[in-house]
């Protein structure tokens, strides 16, 4: 496997609207981000992914782009963006942008021109199609509900949108459109962004026959992902994109890919893959097994463990995946992956450790490092998210009461991740001096950055140590390139694995159960690298793990430790 500059990096996702507001309008902005770069640096972050900051009507919170070359006024100016790039560079950090090129906003100039001239050049930037027998061209249901086809006013045609109707899909078959996109990507790379997180990219390939599928809901429609799953040939588009853009700049690209086909992983993330990496959504996909959020199964520990382990084993054969606990489309990981008794600082540290020390590129989502949790939502009006409103409707139509539907949304809503970052116990959690665009989680007095900075034992300070361990000169190689080897899989409550590289072997072991567990050690232990219970004494032969305890041990044939690489003393056995 070729070594790449991004292999050993730790990334952080910023959802700009909710990160930090600098001017009191209640909306996070670029200057707010700049003001927190030192904070991110001290957390050990190398790569910052900005969710979209382009000009947008924000129907889908910026994932509907009206101008790829402009910064949204709400977030600031291009000068401020350049300042952000320069300030990040000064600190040795990289900025990656969100690349949303499956669709744009209906306010984009291309779409406006297409509407004005439905038989003109720009109509071919989109999918304009005639209906069938008075119906839309096919029976696809969009990801946000309703038909994927919307009438083009004044014509007998429809345009395709797999997401909201304000997000028309771009026609990748059109070489002119592709060239426009490549120019834009290169323009940002030329400016100095280090790469992109690439949105919904599997969706760019369409079956141009737009065949109907067996309806899978009471609305008589079929999920549009069925067409995505059944069509071949996305790889040719992806290679063309890569060769014309990313490759020339040695850019880091992390793609959002659902519905990949069997056996295609190496084509996506191998040495010559379409992308540097893709996100591992396998654990998150466990919630997709129902008809909607209302019957999404709760996470079962053993199923979750098996899923994470299988993904790790599959991926290490060909490349790296990007590991996440949560992102802007998911509820908070602490609320989702931990049982109630473990939704504590100890459990939060445990989940973070197990995830960040996996093989792959860790992505921390804003607020994860202080253990932010799902909010309590009292009515559907409190939500902003387009998808939550749709899922609420689906739940009501399936016969759930208002209360039950709200409970389902409370568990799964994307807005759980979009409440403002809790910076302090001051009004609005220190996020804004104005009125926040979405409500602040009511637990901000007990969970916030400022108080955790003062507490050596806080989740935040633990995350700092965790990232520092991963990046320390001594352990960087083993945590980056070390093989992932699962262990204690027969236990009911233990998630554990080794990371092995040359003569180093590290054991990461966590007890997700309520009761204390005793484990027979397979290898002699040299020392404790990290413990969420501040243990420093190394276990001999038998290890006792309390409920919600995680420990990282150096064991096996490795050399004795003791050169104190972390500097933070008390948690390192030296
Ligand atoms: C991706 C984004 C999500 C957005 C969708 C449409 O899944 O992560 O937030 O709604 O694409 O752009
Ligand atoms: Ca602002």
C-alpha cells in the first residue's frame, strides 16, 4: 500500500451554521470558525471538513448550492474564507470543502436558465423528461419523500430530483456540465483547499431508461436508491472526475457512498481508487432496517460489534475508511450507541476510544469531543430539518400518535447533531449573543467546553489525550498502519481488538456491559497507555474491566515503554 500524506491525520467536521456565531445574528460563521482554530489545534486536529459554506437558499442547509464560487452571506465573505485558509495553514491544518455535485439548488443560474428555455442548452444540464401516460416518467420516491419528478412549468416535462424538489439532479452524461464542475473543483484546489468531502456521489449515475420498480410503500412509489443500486458505470464518471481534478493536486477526498455493490471496495479506496477514502456507515446503516425512523431498530451491542469488526476486516485488505460516531445527518452517537446506563462521561470516553483507535481516518464531529447528546424536542415545530418533517409524516401515516412520532424523531433526527456547539454555561451556551437559528440543547450547563477545559478528568481532556496517543511518535505507526485483530468476541459485553505493527502490539478493550468482567490476557502487558478510569497499574494474566471501562495496553513483544511521549503524565504508565 502506498503511503499517503493523509493516512495518519485526525479530522474534524464543522457544521458551520451551528459551530460559532461571531456577529450575534444567531448563525455560525467563518469568523466564528477562525476564532476556534486554536481550540481545534489543541485537540490535535489536522484536517477540518466544512459542511457547505456556499451561497444557498438553505432548503437543505446548504446542500442546495446556488453558486459554487460564492460564500453564503450568512457565513461571511470570500476574504474571510481566504483568511480561514491562511490561519489554518499557519497552524499546520488543512481545510477540506463539501463537494455537492449530484445536484445543485433550483436557484442556481443553470437551473434558472433551463427553466427559461426548457429545450435549450441548460435543460441538458439536468434531467428533463416527458411523463408517461399522464404520470411522471417513473415511480421513484425521493430521499425526502414524494415523487422524484417535479413538473417543469409550462411544459409537458418533469425534472429529476432525488433529494428535495429544490435540489435538481445534474446530468453527468453531459460533457459540458462535467467540465464546468471540474473547473470549479480545480478553482478551489488552486486556492489551497486540501481536498473534499464528496456528497451523495454514488447518485450521479442514472439508468437513463428510468425504469419503474415494485412499489414499496402506501404511496405507490419505490425508493429511488433502487435505481442507483441497479445501474452500472458510476466508476467511469468517478475516474474522469479524479483524473481531471483531485489527482493533479494530490488532494484528500472522502466520499459519502451508500449502496455500493459487492466487491467494489478496492475500486473506490484501493491504491488507485476513485477516492482517498469513504466513510464507514455500516454501524449507522443498522438503523435503516425498518420503513422509516418510526420502526428503526435500536442498536444491539453484539450486532454493532460484529458490524464494526467485519467492516474493519474487509477494509484493511485494500485501503482505509473514515470512521465516525456521528455526523450532521445522524443523531448523537452517545445517545444512539450507548445503553442508558452508559450515557455518562465514562461511557462517552469508552465509545470515543474504541472508535478513534480503529484502523482508518478518525473524523470527530463538532461537539462529540465534549460528549454532546441528543436534545429533547417537544413539538415538530421545533425542528428545522426537511428530512425530520418527512419522517414525522411517515410515522403519523403509519398510525403513530403525535407523541410516538415525536419520540421516533427525537431518537433519529438529524437536528440532534445540528444544535449549537455548547461552548460555555452562559446564555445560548456561548454560541451566540443573539437568538440561535435552532434551539440550544437544554443540557448545556452540564455539558460545555469551558467547564470541561477546567476539569482534568473531563471528556474533552480525555479526547485530547486520546488523539495525542494516536498521533504520538511512538504509537503513530501502529495506530495508522497496524493490523486490526478482533479479540474476546465470545464475550457478551466486551468490544476489544489488537492493533499490530512490526514488533508492537496494542490491546484496546472496553466493557459495554453493566457488570464487571474478568478477561484472561493472551499476551504479557508492558504498560497502560490510556485508561478512562485513570488506571496506571498494568494487569497480570487476568484483567478486570468495570462497567463502561476502557483500557489501552501495550503488550506482546514490543520494547519496554517509558520515554513519556505524551507529556500529560498521570495517564501514562512511565
Ligand atoms: C448528503 C448530506 C445530507 C444532504 C444530502 C443531499 O447525504 O450529508 O446532509 O441532505 O446529501 O445533499
Ligand atoms: Ca453569524
